[in-house]
C-alpha cells in the first residue's frame, strides 16, 4: 500500500515514513521522526522530536506527539519518544519527549489516549491503557498494563500504577496505585478491588476472590505491610501469580501505596 501524503502537509527533510503511512492536510512531521506502516497522522496533527512510532497508530486532529519537555532541566538536543503499535491519540492530546538525550518517554501497544490528555517527559506506559479526557501523567510516571485512568485525574511525578488498576475520575494520585485495585479521591486512596475490570479481562471467579482477600488483608484488617504479607503466606497463597505480582509491586514502591 502506497503512502498518502496530502499536498498541504509538511514533512521535514530527514523524516522517515514507511509505505502505507497516511498524512492529512496541514499536518506536520518533524525531521527526526520515524513512522511505521499503517499509521495515520490526521489533519492539523503534529509528530515531532526524536519520535519513533510503530504500526497502525492514529494521531487525531490537533494532537501533538513528540513535544518538547516541560522540564526546566532541558539543555538542548533531540529528545526521545518511542511509541509501539495500535495506539490512538485523540484530539489535543500531548505526549512529550524525554528531557535529555539518551533517555526516552515510552508507550507500548494498543493504548487509547482520549482528548486533551497529557503524558509528560520520561513516562513509561505499558499496553492497553485507557486514559480518559483531561487526565494527566506527571514526569517519570510508570503505568503498567491494562490500566484505566478516569476523566480529569492527575498523577504526580514518579508515581506508579500497577497492572489492571483503575484511577477514578478527578482523582489526585500522589502515591503508587497497586495492581488490581481502584484508587479514587483527592488525595486518591484505594477503595475497592477492580472487580469489573478484572471480569472484563477474563479473570476467573477464584482469581477475583483472591484479589478481594488481598484487599481485605492490606486495607481492612489493620495490619501493616509486613503483617499483611505474612497473613497471605499463612493462607498458602503467597506463591500464586496474583499475590506475587502484588507483593513485588509493594516491595519496589518508593512513594508508598495509596
């Protein structure tokens, strides 16, 4: 399939576009950009910086992918952004490059970033994120796989959000959100297991019951972290994949759990 480049689009010298890339009217592609086949950059959208995009991405009108970092420590050079395949960037989204050369902002595959949302410098985003409109990730935030971030939520710099977690609408996240849980409020706190999300992802009833047990031990029964982990070990479930993932996330948390 041949590329389709509208005559009003600006493709700077040095940009590399595979066959099958579509660039709409008045779109802009910067000189250090590489875009793989099947990706569409729609009218009035921008892809800039040292951005590498995989296959079959959609960049909707007025989105700005590969923008200059907001970090005041920026000292020049071509900043990096690496994006996988099958992602959708809706209207007016902004995805920023890293602050210094040799670093990257990263997004994996099949992420849906809805209108007016922002992903800042050095964020590390996995796969299958659904990020609702007007949400924002501060610098260096890590988002794992199958996460849902609600409308208008803000995630503080260096926070982490675990696999299959959800952040409620208009929440202010200042600590890590562990896997499988829903965190909500300002400041956000874990409220309940992400039961509906886990069901949609195909988790069994037994797995969801185990997640509920983790929630009760860590958030409802008055134990500290060490005691809660010991309770799971006593129950004989500490070696299961679900508990191992939860405890591994806990052990590497530097900001504490919400």
